[in-house]
């Protein structure tokens, strides 16, 4: 598998997701040669991994504010599934 890491690391989450959507559309069209389809798939998989990593990083940063019965407020980690 080619190493796309350096190229992908320069992208924002939104750019990577947009690239991934374009690749999915190309592959779904069935018009790519086998070799190009394999290369696109490998790049798309690297983009998917990057997007998952960015989403997990964002998930760790999100907290929720909880109001207790006594009226006090506390911050707890959000439970996102």
C-alpha cells in the first residue's frame, strides 16, 4: 500500500471527507480501470482512517454540562456513540 499519510495530514477533516466522497462516487460508477480502482480504494481507505482519527480526537474534547438536583453545575465527559 502506498504511503499517503503526509499528503493526507495536510488536509482538514472537511477536505479529507470531500476527497473520500469523490472517490466513493468514482468507484461506484464502475468506470475506473482495475488498477486505478485499487489505487483509489487504497487512498480512500487512508482518508477514512484519517477522518476516523479526527472524529475520535474531537470526541475526546467534547464535554457536557450537567445540572445537578441541588442546582449546581458540573462538567462530565460526553457519551457519544
